[in-house]
C-alpha cells in the first residue's frame, strides 16, 4: 500500500513541475482528481498524522477515553490498521473520524478539518482557498498555532495549484512562522520542503536548495529521517540546475539506492532520468543514453508507467540529437507523443516540440522544423522558462541558417547569447548563494561541534568529579572498614591481653587467683586498711590429709576436689573477699573490712560447708575437711608477717586434730613466741 501511495504521491507531486517545468525533458503532465485527493491524503498520512501521533502520545496521560479513541483513529492509517486506496475508503474514514471528535474538543475538530481542507476539494481550487482562509480565521481566533500552521499549509497547496506562486510562498511563510512559534520542527520542515519545491518551479534554485537542505536537517532533528530522505530528489535537482553536477549526482545516487531499497520503482526511474541529465550536461552522451535506456526498460515493465516511459523517451531524444542520431530521436519523440496522447492531454509539450524541430533540422528538413519551433517558442514564452528559451534560440538560429535567413539567424544567435549571459550570471549568483549557505551551515556545524566538544569536556569533567567523589566514597568506606578492622583487632587484642593478663593472674586448675595475684591483692587491701584505718583479715586453709585422697582416688580426682572446693568457697565469700591458691592444696582468703571475729565466722562457714560436700564418683564418694588459720591485720606488720601468723594458726589446727579453724595469735603474742 505504501508503495502505491508513494508512487501516486510522487506522480501528484510532480504535477506542478510537470506543467511548469521541472526538468527539461520530463515535462509530461498527468494527473487526475482522484489521484490528487489520494496523493494529498497520503501526504497527510506520512507527515501530519505521524507528527501528531507523537505529540498525542506524549500527552496521553491526561487524555480522556474519547480523545484517546479519536487519536487512535487518527493514527490508525499510520499504523496500517486503516487502509485507504479509493475515494470511497477516504470518505468512509473521514466520516468515522468526524464521528469520533470528542464533544467540544475544538483542537481535535480542527485536526479533522485540516484533513477536510486537504482532501475535500479535489480540483475546486478556489473553493479550497476560500475554505482554508475561513479555517485560518477560526484557528487564529482560537490562537491555535498548530491549526494555523496546518491551515496555512492547506491554503498554500491550493494557491500553488492555481499557480499563485507568490501567494503560496506567503502562506507557507505564515505556516512556518506558526510552526516555529510552537517549536514544531517537523511542521517547520514540512513548510520548508513545500517552499523548496515552489521556489524550484519559479526558478529560485538556490533558495529552493537552501530550503530543502534546511528541511532535511529539521526532519532529521525531529527523528523523521525517512521523510527527510524524500527531499533527496529535490535537492539533487536543485544542485543540478545551479550547475553543481557532482553534488547533484551524489544526491541522486543516494536517492536511487533508497528507491531500490524500498522498492519505489517510480522514484528509481525518475532518479535515473535525472542522473542521465547530469551526464548530458557533462557532454557524456553515451553514459546519458545508457541510463535513459535503463529508465525506459524499467518503465516499460509496468503497465501504468506510460508517463515515465514518455519522460525517458523525450530524454533519450535529446541525447540522440547530440549524437546526431536524428531519425532515432524523431522516432523516440513520436512514441513519447503517442504515450502522452493516451492520457487525453491535447496540449503539446514544449520540449517535444523543440526537439522535434532539432531532429528535423538534423534530418535536413528545416522547413518542416519551423512550425515545431514556433509552437515550442510560444509555449516556452508562456511558461517563462528562460533556460529552454535560450536552447530554443540557439536551435532556431541554426534553423534560420539552414533556411538561408542569415539576418534572422544572427538575431536568434544574439538572443541566445544574451539570454545565456543572463542565465550564466544568475547561475553564478545562485552558486554564490548556495556556497554561502554551505559556508554558513558549515560554520554553524563547526560551532555546533565546538559546543558539543565543550559539552563533552564539561561532561568529562563532571564525570571525573563524580569519579573522584566515588573514589573518595570508596576511600571513606575502605577507611571506615579499616578502622572497623582496627577496632576489632584492638578489641580482640585487648581481649587477648586481658585474657593473658587474666591467665597470668589466675590459677589454671581452679580458676581462682594464683599466689602472685592473691598476694598482690592482699598487699593492696592491707595498704588501704592501713591508710584508712580499716579492718582487714585473712584466712589460710589447707585440705586435711590430701595426700591420702590423691593416693586413694588418684590425682585427677584430687584435682577435681581442688576445683570443686574453689568453686564452693567463692560462693561462700562476699564480693570484696578474694580466694587464691597459695600452694598445692593451701588457699588464702583475703577479707577486706573484716575483723578477726568476722573472719573467723567466715572460716567456720567454710569449714562446715566444705565438709558437707560429696566428692569422688557415685560408687566411691568421700568428704573432706579443712583446717584453717585466721588472722586480723595489725597495721604495724607486713603481709608476710600476717600470713605467717595465719599459717601458724593453721598448723596449730592441724596439730590439734585437723578440721578446725583457729585464730592466729596477736602480733605481740607471736613476737613473744618468736623471741622465746
Ligand atoms: N591432686 C593434686 N594434688 C596436689 C596438688 N598440689 C599438691 N598436691 C598434693 O597434696 C599433698 C600434700 O600433702 P601433705 O603436704 O603431706 O599434706 P596432707 O597429706 O594434706 O596432710 P596434712 O596437710 O597434714 O593434713 C601432696 O601429696 C601433693 O602431691 C595438686 O595440684 N593436685
């Protein structure tokens, strides 16, 4: 379907220059009203609906059900859901679109009306102008810039159809202004592309080229590259007309590739013909002829491609004349005329007329040629194509010469030279214009590149900054982790050293303070007692007959006794009191703030408690007893003296039969004893 529309559209689109003079040898007119309507509709489908669909989808969130339904229908052609091939299809579609306009939704109503404007009036151009102007007035009142842009476009279409080129360009300008005001690059491109084709028709090739180039750029920016590519052909033609043949060839090659890729046969044929004109201009006639033959072959393959076949034959005739193959040229022209006649077009074609004259001159029938030249001159003067006229004057000059009318021949040659000079000057100016545009766009390209580079630099800087920040963060995290590890290590180390310290202070078997520790504690307690004039006492005790226990039950059981005893004693003591293993089976208890009486009570409690405990295995249980010596600290004695006194009491207890607690002698008593 797309191909059908595209081809029809191309046919339609060429209908201006077909009549007004696009290319020298391809000015064959063929259009009908159905084609115009469908082509216009196709145009809408490929540009307007798509662009609108994009806008609509952006705002989809805020749309109500009816609006969504309308938009969906509006876009359905673009998505391929609705196919329009005939005028009936078009009417049906327009009716359902009209029915889908949400009530009171003027914006969507105007979108629908734009379709009406573009497709509803066929060849009723003046009616179309009237309607478009009315729509514009309404859109202006509603300050709907989008609609203003569209309706001006529609107006321009009708004005162009009635050859009101100046008015048409003014309308396009108004459409462009409105598009620009809402920043709609695609509409803007759309206006420029239209202005490009009109300017080309009126001979403003450079301006036309600039418009097309800019339009293509804008289509690209609006992500409509494919629509922009449709301009390749027009750009190529404009380049060719201002004499930039190589540049033109570049565009035609690109266009041909695109046409082949997309299977657009019509586009392919037209491009090949255009390419042949370039070789013709370069006087490479053999190459030109090959291309024209190729175009004709492609056109002949299709039944309804008579128009294209005619174009190819006219082009071929021009080349054959240059090659002095006049009868072949005449034959091609006859066949071209025949094909054109099949369209029911009775108007003669200026190019066919002129070339027929040239062929007849070549065949040395100058008398016959005159009437062809006359008709060609008349048509060309009416059409205002100076390029063709210049060619005609040259041909006519030769014709007069052949007829022996030297004076007229000279006059014609002068006319030809004069017009050629003007055309050459024009061309130079147009080339300058294009070069200036190219320079400007290259400069703006450079500036853009510079801006892009600066932006990139900034982005790189920002990225670098972000990277640094990221690294800083990583460093902070790593630092944190490291600190954490360090803390853990320190804590562990602290724990370890604490454990080591603990181990250094603890008796490994019983878990109570070892001798060094209990002595140091005892010393501290005594110092404090001395300092604060407080009481302090100690108990020294020893398991009775422990050797026998070891001997009878074994060392392991003996160890168990020591452990269990220690555990028990600790439960019997105050928080302040401390138990320590003083020797093998000898223990020292330090009791701060305890006088002799208090300490004795503790000693007794220990003794009585310990003898209640059952040791050994179930089948060999046994009890133990302990002997204890209790001494209260005398502020004048040393720790050793105090312990000695307690020891002495312990030994006394042992010697008095064991299992008892005895108070130590006072220091005086003890001194006396030592003295005696
Ligand atoms: N199982 C065990 N026995 C120990 C430990 N340290 C010392 N002994 C033993 O304790 C016993 C002490 O014996 P003696 O000094 O003769 O005293 P005793 O047998 O308790 O007799 P009296 O003190 O006179 O009641 C020795 O046999 C030591 O080997 C120890 O850590 N574990």
